[in-house]
C-alpha cells in the first residue's frame, strides 16, 4: 500500500528543519531512517501532510567524546552505534544493544533518534537509555533543552518531545565494561518481547527494562533487592522483582504473565553477565 500524498522538504540545517516544523505544526512529521514512520504512513496510522526529511543534516550523525560523556547524534544509525570504536570502549552497552536490533537492513537505515522519538514499547534502545541515565538534547523554536531519560518516555508511543522539536543528540556516560543486555526477541521482527539492560555501578547495578510495559522503566525494586549482593542466590532473588509495580502488556506475541517471567529471567542473566565482567 502507498502512503497518502504529502509535501516533502529536505532541510540542510537544524534551524531550517525547526522552522518548517514550527510553520506546519501537527501536520508535519520528521523523517529520519523511515523504518517506523514509512510503514505507519502506508498503514494510515500516521498521515502527515508535510514530511521534513532531516537525513541530510550531516552534523546530526556524529558520535563524539564530549568530556566524560559520549554524544551520539540523533541520526547515527544502529549500524554506526554498533560498530563505533568510541562507544565500544567507553559505553559498550549502547553498542551491544544496537547489534540486537532487527536485521542488517534495519540497522543500516534506522537511527537512534528515530527509535527514541517513536517510543515503541518493544524498542531496544530505551532499556539502555534509562539504565545509563542518558540525556536527550532537543532543539525547537524556543531553543535547546535537555531531557533526562527518566522523563523522556511518557507512555505508549509517547514522549516529552513537542511536535516542533527534534532530537539532536543523546549523551551517555562513560562506563566500565561491566554491562549487559539480555533480550528475548519477537521472532519475525526482532523487536524485544523483553529486553533488560544492566549497568554495574560500584557495588550496585542500574537495570532498565523494555518490552514489558507501555514504556521502558528502571526496575528499582530489583535494584534495591540486590543491595551489595553478587552471589547467584542474591541475583536470582533480586531478579524476581523485575516486574514489580508494572502492568505487563498482553498481546498476540506474549501474555502479561509470560512477559513478567521473561523480565525476571533476562534480569537474572543480564546481572550475572554484567557482574562477571567486573
Ligand atoms: P523514522 O521511521 O524516520 O521516524 C520514527 C518517528 O520518529 C517518527 O515519528 C519521526 O517523526 C520521529 N523522528 C525521527 N527522528 C527524529 C528526531 N531526530 N527528532 C524528533 N523526531 C524524530 N527497533 C528495535 O528497537 N528493535 C528491533 O528489533 C527492531 N526491528 C525492526 C524490524 C523491522 C522489519 C523494522 C521495519 C523496524 C524495526 N525496528 C526495531 C525499528 C527500527 O529500529 C526503526 O528504525 C526505529 O524505530 C525508527 O528509527 P528511524 O530512524 O527509522 O525513524
């Protein structure tokens, strides 16, 4: 099926893109890799009359050291995140997560900014973004602002972004190699039925979970239950709290009980693997 007709703009700067979004309001949609927006347009789930294609704004693809943090441009493809030497050495979780997304075609075109803005509850990056406590830099007609990961995901396909704002970069902290991402994939697409990202932080760990609820969340009950324990027993006991306080999704791919179970299993596996890397 073809998408409904739309006007197409290809700005070459961030300011031009924002001016177009401000002019067209809710009628306009940003296009990045197109791997979520185009299918949605073909199915008439999205029907923008104006498409603002930001894919040629070169500065948005950079991955650079930003003094203690690594700044990943919104247009960095999953493939470039997966293969970045800087991320592999300074924030290996993001590279590990990117490598699990979809297939080679999806990773070559899809972008980190597009994935975060789309906020699919089964997307992989959000687990890492909340576990890393990342910062999301956005630009709009009123200037730039930084949104913390904990405040960015609002609900199902819903974020704190205004319609006339674009994500420009995602800043993640440098971490040691003691991280892990464990995922159970939906077999056809690769999306996460459950994905668990773990960042070991001293004696503690930060745990981000995607695929289970309407939005990615920090498994704080499991984090607290873990305390300073690193034995198989304390890890398993902590992992049993991975879905505490959330209302797991129930759909044709998995029941809520199965999703809660997967959250516990993947949390235990991710904690074990991350601690084994300390
Ligand atoms: P687009 O499709 O271009 O845009 C998506 C949305 O984000 C649109 O609403 C758009 O307006 C908005 N947007 C894009 N960029 C910005 C920006 N910089 N600022 C503000 N808004 C913006 N994802 C996974 O996580 N795991 C998987 O296993 C997985 N498997 C997939 C398998 C298939 C077959 C397909 C088609 C997709 C899959 N995806 C998966 C989704 C994929 O990662 C998408 O690429 C991603 O979700 C969207 O990125 P994009 O660059 O393609 O964004």
